[in-house]
């Protein structure tokens, strides 16, 4: 019995030990399983951060009806003339035109999108206030169009507007020639609503009219419509001189996307012949639906008018909720109000920029007014989502849908938002209209993700997406443009006490603050270098074989030469200076809004310390500021041996000298000037004296047209980066950096120090060179340009470029704060 009990006890102990071992195994497996699950959860979390919005209150106000004066406008910068509301899924209005007698080989030369290939002699806004009206002149080969508009707030849905298109022949012998105008209405991406065309003949007695007379009344008298945001509305068409009308017609159909309107319109054209008169007209086909379209509900309606030159069309949009509007905004009523707006505009312009007071001629003042008007008239309203990607995403993912109210660099070539360009744009816009500028910045800051990152290029909506090659669409979250909005905030609030700041501005600063903190933190942590106070731009391709010097697109300076071999140990001088500016402005805004800003003030003191700056970026050998990295001064592009019968291979980079860790001091250019540009150097700094001395050297940056981007002595001067990519920031004169240099020279010219006199002389000469060359090229070519040749001052790149090249206005007015 006892033995049996002992045996059972032994068995029980063994069993317990086995269970304990099994339990340990199960516990280990459980911990491992939890770890694996946690890893996948964390990976999923990392993957979603890139397209997760920052969880802070939005800065921009939710509804555009809060700004009735800016609800409607010319917010479609990519077309020659168009109207749009500041709402998602807006009604879109636009213009196309051609000359029937000038068609050749089936090519109508139909104008619609701003396109350099159209080779227009000139086009752009002559006056535009960003609120109430705009007047644009378009000089085509044989005709000159004046497109103008006015808005009239009222009612509950954004009020009314009128557009006028007036066409004149450019030569007397063309009087009586025919021109065809198409004015269309459609809905933005995914827009839903009703467009009901009303034909002229529906309300007319056509009996007794001959064929020539009846042909004038085949178009539309109006379009009745409804959308959720606009309510009920009516758009009517009015011809100034019925005697000049030859033919009218219309098109009522569907379009899959706004970027296809030109294609759909052209597919709706027919060559029609009047059986009695044998006259032929290129005419819209009327109601045109596909067999598959069973609803037959149009979302694209076009009114056509063909008439003898001169010709005028007025388009009147009226909101049904605007009850007590008074007389219709057309004809003489339009003339009187437009004249008043134009007079008020010019008075305001002089009060802001004082060009008449400074002695500029009327022609020079008109140039400056047109420059600013083109920038203001280039403000667009976009809606959609970007494509983004992070290190943790295998494929690009969509950003969230969001609106963007922004100016654009170029209506023809870059009709969309660019982050670092927009800071320069708003140095001007904020001088003209602070409310508009604050609203633009609010929209950009609302695009910030949870990391504090803002995609640097905004390609929102089908119209924008259709004009961008696919390889440039995806935005990567390790790449961020220079934080130029800190330039704007500095200029807007510098030297202003809280008493001088309006309650609206103060409220906007308070709404911005959490996003400014996140933005600053993103730059300070995501782009930091190996040592305290060092930073480097991400995104350079260390594996690139075809680039002479791998680009730093995120810096905004694209192909500007950096260290020849990208590494995580680079030090980029310009980025350090941008972050110093950001720290200074953050400290200032903290003071204004009553927040604790000590850490920002301390960061600025640290980053502006001249001894540390010199230790990390001053080359004593070359006597210049420079980047630092793994660098070889000797590299070239060579074509590998080709295989017989095969296409020639692209040229590849060949490094002729082993790279070493060193200053990139064989290069002198815009980056070298950043300690001067950001006014970080002490007035008595020997380095400042050396910079000012080198600045005037014509073998380096100085030309009689402005400062070239890269010195003539630099190995990369005017060199292609690949055999297919011409030099971009390797010689040409760029106005944004020239403006910043002039601004800094002005600063050092009014601060006591041993270099004050030299700074004054350089400032006056540089300012005069820039103004005179940009004006001369405008008079010669009709355009303000993207960049200017350092050899002869000729405008080059894309045109019109009334983005940051418009900073010439602030040079003329000497506006630097």
C-alpha cells in the first residue's frame, strides 16, 4: 500500500514537471506570437503614418462662404480664361477659341490650356485684385482678346459674376474676318449637379427669317443649373452687336473628366452647310449622347458664337438666392463698376509699393502692376489627393482628399502648387493682401501629416494630374522643400508689437502654432546630420550611374553641385541656414502669442553662432562657405563602348579622382551665400567681408544682369547633369535667390560695421542690374521668365513665370520686411 502511494507520488511529480515544461514552452510560444503580431501591427502603423493627417485643428476655415469676396474667381490658372468657386466639386467655366478662316490641314489651332507651344506673343493679367475683378490681355497671332470678370457677393451661395470676352483684329485688313468663341460649363471631378441648356430658338418666333438670319440663333440663351453648394443658378449669354454674329450653336453632352473637355468639344464639331446659301460653318452638333448613356443628362454644355471682328461676348452667372441684386451686371453697368475697381486698384497699388513716388515711369509702373496681377491672377483652387510613399510602403499610397488655395509658378508649365515657391510668392501677396496670404498658408499647413511633413509638390485633381509625367507624381516623406513660409511670417510680423497685430491675424497665428511646431520638429529631427548643428537634404541617389552629380531635388536647387558621393555624413549649408531662420521665427511667434519659446531662441543662438558655423562650413583653404561630404573634384560623363547593332548606351559618370571627406569648396555659388542671405553673419565678420569681395568678381557670380547661380570657375559650371538634362542651377540667374541676396545686402548696408559701405555699393548696383534686365526682357519678349542667361541676360526656361520672378516688384519698391 505504501509502495503504491510512493509510486503515485512519483508519477504525480513527473507529471507536474512535464506540465511545467510544457507550460514554459507554451509561454515562450505565446510571447513569440505576441512579438510577431506586435511587429506586424507596428509595421502597419508605420505604413499608415505617411498618409495620416496631423491630429490638430485645421487652420483654414471650413467653408468658403466665409469669404464671399473670394468665393468666385479665376481659380483655374492652367487655362487661358476660366472661372471657378472655392468649393470642392465646383462648377467650372472656361473659354476656347479659334479662327475659322485660318485653319490649316484640319488643325483648328484651338486655344484652351495655357501652352508655350501656342507661341502667343503675350498673355497675362494687366490688373487683378484677388477679390473683385481681373482684366487680362491675350495677344494671339491675328487677334487680341481682352478677358475680364467681376464678382458681386450676395445671397447665400456666393453671389454673381460676369465674364466679358472682347476680341479685336491686330491688323486693319482683318476687320470682318471671323472668330469663333466657345464658352463652356462643366463640373469638377466627381461633381454632381444639373445643367440644363436653354436654346435661343426656344423663346423666339423664327417665322419670316431667312437662313442667314436664323443661323444666328442656333446657340444658347442660357443654362439653368443646380448643385448642392450653389443651389439654383442661371448662366446667360449676351452678344454686344448682333449684326456681327454669323453663326451660333451649342453642345450638350457628357465628359468623363474636366481635363478632357477640349477633346470632347472637338469630337462634337461638324462641318455644316446651309442648303440655301451654301455657306459652311464649323459648328457644334447640339445634343450629343452615346448609345450607352441612357440618362442623357449633360455635365458639359457649350455655347458657340462665330462672328465678324470685332466681337464681344458677355457671360452672366446669377445665383437664385441673390434676390435684391439690382441691375444685371453687364453692358454699361459693367463698364462703370469695372472702371471704379480699376481706379481703386491702382490707388491701392501705389499706397502699397510707392513706385510713382520713387520716380518710376508710367511704363515701368504698368510692368510692375502686370507682374503682381499675374501672380495674384495665377492663384488657383484645387481639390484632390497626392500620391505619397515612405520607406515603409512598398507602393505609393493616396494622401487624403483636401483643398488647396495657392498661387502657381507658371500658368503654362507649372500650373499647380509648389511648397518652396509658395513662400516666395507670398512675400509679395502678403504685402498686397494679408488675408489672402494667411489663407494660402492655412491651406498648405492643413496638408501636414502626423509626422509634420508636407508634400512638396501638389498635383491635385484630374486637370493638374493630366499635365505631369507619372515619374514626378509620387511624393516621398523623407524629402521636404525649404521652409520658405518662415520668410513670409518673418516679413509679416517682424518688428510689430502685439498691439499692431489685428485680432484676425492673432487668431490665425494661434491656429497655426501646433502645425508650425510639428513642421519645425520634422525639419529638425528628420534632416539632422551626424553632429549637432549639421543637416543634410534627403533623397540624393547614391546609386545613380548617369548623373554627373546626384541631384538634391528636395533642396529646391535641383542639380546644384553637392558632394560627388552622397552619404549620411554630408553637411548642407543652405539647410542649416533655413533651420536657423525657422528657429528665429518660431521664437518670435511664441513671443507674439504668449507661448514659451525659449528652446527656439536657444536653437537660433546655437545655429547662428559664427564660430560653430565656421568650424563646420568655412573652408580656410578656399576662403568660402561650403558643404562638406565625400567629394571628388574630377568626374565626367563618358559613353560606354556600344555593342554592334545595338543603340548607343547612355553616358555614365566616371570618377577620375578618388573621393575624400572634405569641404565641397571647388564650388562657389548660391549655397555659399546662405550665411549672408539669412543675415547670420556678424556685421564685423571677416567672412562677411570675404563674401562681399567675392560677390563682385565677374569670374565668380557677378554679371550685369544679376548673380549667376554657379561661378564660372566651378567644375560643374554650365555642365549637363546627364546627357539629357541641360544645366538648371549651374549658371543661369534666378530671381528668388537674387532677391534674398539684395535683401541681405540692404540689411548690412544699414547696420554699422566695417563692411557697410561695400554692402551699400553692391546693393545699389545689383538691384539696378536686376530691375533693368527683367524689364528689358519683358519689353522685348512680352514675358517674365523662369531664369535669365548669365551670358546676355536673355529670358530662358518657361514663360510666363510670374511666380518668384515677380519679386522684381519688391526690388523696385525696396520692400524687405
